[in-house]
C-alpha cells in the first residue's frame, strides 16, 4: 500500500489503518531503534519503544500531509527523535536499584535457626532469579516489592507509562515463577 492510500486508511478506518501502519513500518522503526540504541536497549525496550513510536504516528494521523514529505521519512524522523528522548531519560535516571538494594531491604525477622536457614535459601533463590532479568525489569521489581513504590511512582521515575510498568511487572513475575516455581504471591 502506498503512503497516500495508507494515510487515507488511517483517517477513514483508524483501526485497520493502525494495523496496516504497524505491518508496513514496524521493520523500519525497529531498524532505527537498533541503530541508535542497540547496545543500550533490551529487546523488550525496543519492542515497547517501537509500539510507542507507531502509536504516536497513528495519533497524529489527522495532521500528516504528503506535501510535507513521505510517510516513511516522517516515521524515521519520529523514531530517531524518540530514541534520543529515550536515551536521555535512561541516562539521566538518578538512582538505579540493584540486587544489593534488595539484599539490604529484605527483612530478617527474629527467626529460629532452622527458619533463618530456610529464609536465607529462599531469599537467595529469589535474588538469583531476579538477577536473571534484564536491568529494567530487575529495577522495576526491586522498586515495587522491596522499596514499596507503586506502579505510577515507578513509571514516573523511569519515564515509562504506568501500563508499561504494570505489564513488565506481570511478565517479570511470570519469568520468576518459571525459574523458581510455585504460585504467585504479591
């Protein structure tokens, strides 16, 4: 589908236009992200950033005009700028929580020696599993479960959307359950 047809579809049938936009241009967007953020960004971050970029293009569909340039150029420009914004917010984050934070925060109540040994083993298993996650997911879980921050607070600190934080928490918990086993506990 050419740009004129896609622009018409975006305004006449936004849902179908969005699907077509993603199908046609997600490869371009991911290529821009890989080129600009490949060494810094995780695969999950790239996917989320790609979705955010295409969603912003979809949101501006009523303001896009072929006279100003091709849709491909616009999308590449938006992707490049969003990558720069993402990198600036990523590198400007003041404090990143690590596994050391979690080790310091996990409480050790007054336990019997047997309970303390089991607790230490469980603590280490959890920390080992969290250590297998990517940096962003690890930080989100530590902020949520060890520092007591809400998804909205985490989203604000990490320059993410609240829904993105909640989704990443859910996915990270699934990964942890697969590694550790057992039922979900909040």
